[in-house]
């Protein structure tokens, strides 16, 4: 089974499984297609985290967070600060220097990670798993509802609107805009022959052509000519990190998740706190349930802001944050009604992007991968066809903080692809896109399955909420009866006009006799079972 927010990408992964590929092959084929048909969400110049479980042989993570180039300096933007986004996903700077254009681009990590995972665990030839993406790039694909919605987004609190991102470069305007300059609409076709040609080179020569060969020099020249930070030496040195999982337990299930600067420790900390509450007894999305879970989210968000960053640059207290003992210190305060405060610098509004996939093959090999462009930079080098990440936007421009910039340092990301085990066997393969809402969405889907007995589709479809600031953000399908009671108690409730949101969770539940997949209905995604 494979599940992803894009039907075309899921279909490509399913075809790879039918062709004899394993879950790693299918995941990478799916990811390449996602980069073609959701070009502001992910791509070869993005970042991410991939969980791989091979029964009886391997369980670990390929972590490919996008580090800052060697030319980055902690103080280089400290005099340009206007605000911090309300949910903590980056800072608003004068001139949008960190958000749009060449200055926003951090190291392009995804392609090297795909190749690393395939070399270690793939079965089919590298060139074969790239063919579906080449086909979509050269033959074209159709704009879907969620793609059009995302491209048309107007931006929030000083953020560049997404229609400005697709129109930033000459290539972007030609590919993704109509003749009048507006984003292409649902049903319009996109053909990206430059990207198809790039993918053909990668299929033939591997990732080295991108990081040390012909493409690397074209990237570095474009960056140098336009004020970007990336050099040839940066590209040549880039490697993903191979990590063991962070392990925990929730109501008898073993939980494996990713290391910092990913969001796995946040997820584990929240599960540890909430294990002390009878959530089913509170009632799903009841007033008290929202209060308890939101107060948990706020406390863990504050810990993230203070303690979690790139462990190569600061000491992250993983064992303490992910421990049952530390969680128990917060339980009494939550029970008693004590409210946490999340400090934000002139806070703005939430943002979202990123994509995800989950795969299980016939041999029980499982993959959960979340990958992204961050806030996409808008930059497309002429002739290459792909958009670069905009990961510099989420670094803290204030020196001396957990996520301050430094050469080679990766910034925090909430991505937390995870696998839960029951009786020693995989039970839940799960993850989500959604910026700082990712851990919050994955958390709620896990609770929906474990505490409320939902199917995977029910778990990812139930309305969600989030509290990564002093407010509680809720989707429009959560009852006003519930939120009115919280407002009377003094909570600031911010209601989204959308019925879905707060990450887009995709997962697979492994039962004794079948696979149960779920794709968040807020996107265009699917869960395809594959008969072999």
C-alpha cells in the first residue's frame, strides 16, 4: 500500500511495487513525481526525513535537513527583523531577504538523500524509478484543486504570497502562470521539459552530476550572480545524516520517530504527557479535550523554541525531553488549569507547505518520508526546471538562540515521519506535511487511532486544532459549542474558515489480515492498495 497527497505520485509508487520494487523504490519514485507535480511543496532541492524499517535487518532514518551554506553568518540579518510568525515558523525581515529570492535558499539536500536510501535498500535500478517523474515532466500534468489553492495563496503577515513565488523567476512565470500573469487554474496543463532533461541526467549519472558535476557548477554560478550563498564546495560536501530512531512508548505501543532538528522529540514529549489523561473519557474534540491537548502543545512548543535545534551545534537534551519523568512534571499543572505561555516576537500568522508519503510492501518493509521546500524560494535556475527551497526563512536571525544561523547548521523542522509498533511488529506508518503544525497533526491522528479506535481514514479525516502560540487555532468543523466554552474561560480561539488543515496526515495501519490506509481529505491524496 502507498498513500500520498498526490494521486499521480501514489500511482507511480504503486506501479513500482507492481514491477517488483520494494517500499524504498516506491517511496523514491513517488517523491520524484511529487517534485514534478507539486513543485512548490518539494523537489530535488528540498529537505526532509525518511524512516526505513526492514524486518529483521534495519530500522533507521535518513535525515536530510537543509543546512545553511558556509557563507551564512549568525548576525547577518539581525538588524532587519520585523516580526516572528505566530506559530513560530520563521521570521519576517525587511525586504523579505530570507523568504523570497536567492538569499532564502539553503542547501538542496533531497536528491542526495534519495540516492543514499536507494543505494542502501533499493531493489530496482536507479534509472527505472526516475522514469515516472520524467514522463510527467515531459508529457505534462494537470493542475489539481489543492495545487491551485496553494499557488493562489496571498501570504500572511508580511510573508511573500505564493503567487509571487511562482512568478519570481522567468521559468516560473512560463511554467506556472497564465498569459495574464495569474496562477494556472484547475485543469490547466504544465509541461516542464527542462526538469525532464535534468531528471534524465540524474537517471543516467546519479546524484553526483547535481552535487559535483555539470549541474553543480550551473547552480553555483547562478547563486553567485544573484546574491545567493551556495558555492560549489557547499554542494560537494553535502551528505544526509544516518540516525537510529528516537524511541518511546505510548499506551503499550513502541514509538519510533526522528532526531532533532526534526520534530520527533516534540511528538514523543506530547504523547508522554497525554498518556496521563483518560482522553477517551474526556470525549473526542470536547471542550476539556481541546484544553488538555492544547496546553500540552503549548508547553512542548516552548520547549522546542528553547532547546531543540541542530544537535551538531548545540546540546539538545533529548533523553530528558522524551522521558516519562519529565512529562509527569507538567501533568499536574495541566490538570489544575494552569496555562502555559508561548513567547513570540511581534507574532504573525501560521504558514504551511511540505508533502509526505507512507509505503508498506509485501515483505513488510515500511517507509515514512516527509519532504519539503520549506517556504519555497521562488528561485529556478534557467534551464534546470526545479525550484529551490527557502529554508533560510526559518532560521532565527537573532544570534545566540537554538535556531540561530551558522555555516553548515540545519534549522528546526516539525517533520516527524514515525512508525509505531505493536507486539514487535509495525502497526502504524504515519507522517504529514504542514510546517509547525506537522507534529500536532500527527499527534492527533495517533490519538484518534489508539485512544478512540478510529480507522486510518477516520483518524486523518477528523477535524483538528493546534496551539503553537497562546491562541488555539481550530478548523471550522469543530463545534462552536466547544470553542464558546473555551472562550468563556478566557482562551483566544482563532477559527479557520477551512474545514481541514493543521497538517495533512497520511498513514497506513497494519492489521493482521489487511492494510488500512488513509489520505487526508484536505488535500487531493489517495491510499492505493496494490495487489501482487
